[in-house]
């Protein structure tokens, strides 16, 4: 910064300036009292409004798994994002990572395009790009009723840990031996592959192992055909 020399005023000029200032101040004092002018309204509520808006914003509460999609339901009861099983898996992984608030453990398999993403209680996996209308890109497996505070249920409200007796009576089911233990498999929420093809279906498949226990896991979409 360059310094600039201040102009020098002789004493008489300074005295004259002080005298003039005194006259101006005296003149001002002769004017009557100023009218009370209201101060501008304070707009500090903007921050408060933003805070209230953030508090009121709905957050994910639970997932609803059907034979055709995964639906996010918010804590105010409204529906959030919905993901179909024929969609690319990467955006769904990103969305579920945001819902659960944590990164999944990713498992790849040498020589094949299969990838699994696991949040310890729920996982989604793929064997490669979808081939409509029979081969979805995403398969979901659920082994817990809740993951990171997010409930997971079927469209009928079924969760891991629920009893299966009524479900077995009301839906197609079969029993088979799995590692020497009888397992019960129940298919719910079946939907046709296409509106014109009612014989081939996708469903949510509930499993109970042992067969007389509660639901131990479920998966979707499961096919009734090869």
C-alpha cells in the first residue's frame, strides 16, 4: 500500500472548520424532536423456519417388499421411493445405503457377473443385467425384521419372526429337507410375469427352518419356473 501524505491545514483554517461545525450542530438542535419511525421488521425467523422445516421433513421408516418392487415408506405414512427388480442395481444400492445410513458389504464372484450387497439383515444381489420379462436384475433377501432402525415387511405386513401357521393354510406352500432339517416354504403376493401369462409368476417366498418355527427369512422376486 502506498502512503499518501496528509494535507497540512494552518491553525486558522482548523478553527474555522470547528466554528462551522458548531453552527451546524446548533441549527440541528433547534429542530423539534424527530417523529418516532418504526424500525424495520426483523426477519430472524428465517433460520427458525428452516430448522422447523428440517425437523418436519419425513424420514424413511420401513421398507415394503412385494413380488414386483421395494417401496420406501416414510415416518409420516407417505410413500417414498420405489424400486423395481428389473432396474439397474447400482442406483438401488445407493438409495438403500441412504435409507440404512451405512455402506453394505460387497461380495463379488470370480468369473461371473454376480455381486451381492449386504447390510447384515437384508441384502440385494444380481447375476447380471435384467432380461425382460423373466429375469430380473435384482433379488432381495431379508433375514431380520429391522435393519439400522428400518423395519422390513411384505405387503401383508409379514416380518421375520412372525408365526407361519395361518400363512401356510392360506398360501401355496411345500416342505423339504434342508441339511437334515425340515424347512417350510410359503409363496405370497404372487404376480404374473406378464398380464397375458398367468401360469408363470413371481412371488415373495417365506421360509421357516425348522418348519414349525417362525419366519426365518424371505426373498423376492422368486420364480415358479426355470
